[in-house]
C-alpha cells in the first residue's frame, strides 16, 4: 500500500478542468481551472479531492498522519505533461547528419541518399530487444525528469514486419517496466524502403495486407500513422493505409505537410484523423477543413527549429478554431529532444501561442490527441494522480523563463518518481 499524497498551499494549481469535454479550441484553450492556495489529495493512484487548502483541510485533517504531505508554497502545480507524438524506440543516433545539415545538406537529401530514417532503420533492425529497451528506458527517464508522464510512441524504424513488431513489442514491455504510460502507434509507412523506390504501391500493399492484420491481431497499437509527403507517400496512398487501419480498429494519425504543401491537412479531415502532425506548410483550406472536422493539430515547434524552418501557424490555427496540441516529436533526426517544457516555450516564442494555450496544448489537448482525456491531461476527481510540482510560481513564469527545466517533483499514479 502506498501512502496517499497531500499537496497543499500551491501558489497556483492549474487543474486544466473545464466544462469542455474533448479537444479544446479558441477561448477554451485558455481555461486553466486555476486555484490559488491549491491542494490535491491522491490515493490509490488517482485524484480523490481537489480544491483550496482550506477546503481539503476540512476534509482530510484527521488523516494527515497517513499521507506524504507536500508543502507547495510558492510553487506552480500542474497535471503531468502529455507528449502525443514521439518516435522514442529506436537504435543508434545520427549526430553526423546534424553536422551535415549545418554544412548545407537538407533533411530530404540525406534521407534520399540512404541516411535519415533509413539509417535509423538499419540501426533499429540490428538492435536486440534488450538494447532497444535499454536505450528507450533512458529516454523515458528523461521525459519523466521533464515532467512528462504519458508518451505516445511510434514504430516505423523497421519497415519490415519483423522489426515493426519488435519495436511495438518493446513498447509493450516498457509499458510494464517503466512508470510512464506509453501509447503505441503503428507507422509502417514512415518512409519508402530503398528497394521499393518507384513502386511504392507494392510496399503500401505490404503494410495493408501483411503488417496491419498482425499488428491488430496482437493488439500492439491503437493508432495508425503515415508520412504523407512529396517523395514519400501520396495523399492517395496515405488514404488507403489510413482507411485500411480503420477497418482493423486503428485510429488514423498523419504526418502532414511538413516539407511541402501536399494536401495532408485536407486528407486528415477527410479520413477523420484524430490528429494531423507537423503542418508547417498546411494550406488555409486544409486548416479550415481540420477546424470543421475537429481534427487536432499536433504541432512540433522543436522540429521546425531543429530543421531551421519557420514553425507552423499555431496562432492562426487557434484563431481559425482548430484545437492545437504540441509535442516533442522526439526522434533521432529532426528533433532529438525529450523536453516538453522547451516545446511549450517554443510554442509561445515561435508560434505566438499564449502561455495558457501552450499549457493546454501540452496537457489536456495532448491527451485528446491520444484519446486519453478521460484519464490524464487535467487534475479532476477520478483521474490519474499524475502531477508536476514546478520551481516557478505561476504558469506564465513557466513559459517565460525559457530553456530551463523547472521540474522539482513528479508523481505518476500517486507515486513520486522524480
Ligand atoms: O516526425 N517526418 C518524419 N518522421 C519524423 C522524423 C524521423 C527521423 O528523422 O528519424 C518526424 O519528424
Ligand atoms: Fe514524427
């Protein structure tokens, strides 16, 4: 039996509770459910009570001796951050490509010459399950240290059945061994394997006919993602993959309009994707279509920065009524970071999102993007006791003092993990 946790006297408790259930857009993205001198009682892994310290003192005074009591005077307290888009399980690293890009090569040139995603695919194929578990555990530890308690993870560095399954099975094992909740996505069509260049449809058929059925049968993924991009998969091929996934009960996600405008946002709306990712070059019609279909824009400002590109039009998307989530896109090529706090900073700096919108995008809307809003993303009675105590006094300061890890303590399901 673990002790209950009683956090008291938070200078600011951002509960993220709101009447809006489901992805929040427009003004709802600024509703943080703030409580001054806030307090929360966590027991059996979930939030049992939340309110002001005075309110909880009345309720729990007789049980103080049972609890881990945390004095949060002067501190901001929030739900654990949620990262709804990562490629956390992979072999090796690609620091030489970073250098090559700084010397003038582009991301796509490197990939088309057999590097990039293909390089990581080779290293992931070579790695044993144990090695992948060991490397990914280190990355998940870093997520936790940055206040992230739920992480989505994609396959896609296999691009053959065996390695795709290996990545997904590693995620399943990590789910058992690591405190972070890991939500699995199948991304068999993450790039075109060199041997299928010029006859991509054949590989699309393999993804649909050979990989998807086994992934679904073994219940290894909840979502199905594809890299819809010029020189990768066309909107037509992407649609076939996403529709096939739907028939197997996998919800569509899509890497869309990252490098060129390519109709990815439009396709996301058409197939009813839960989220569309990147969207640096999304068209205005595509953005309007997403607002209408309720597709979440999962924006990745660290990736844009790392590729030295202009970030997505986050401000315009919110003004247009799109619900925005943000994510690290943690991967060895375009965004080797595990820092969601940095991503929140960048959402403000490079996409002109407000500090409140950035926090919603990294918590509640991020949870919606992986269909976990009933469990995480806000602090409400019955939801998981996933909590971060920050070394700042309010949410504005969290976004203002940038590039620094302000995490002081983290609880996952009511157990202190940092
Ligand atoms: O989301 N765009 C495609 N996939 C990843 C990058 C993967 C890699 O470079 O290894 C992304 O940015
Ligand atoms: Fe990605």
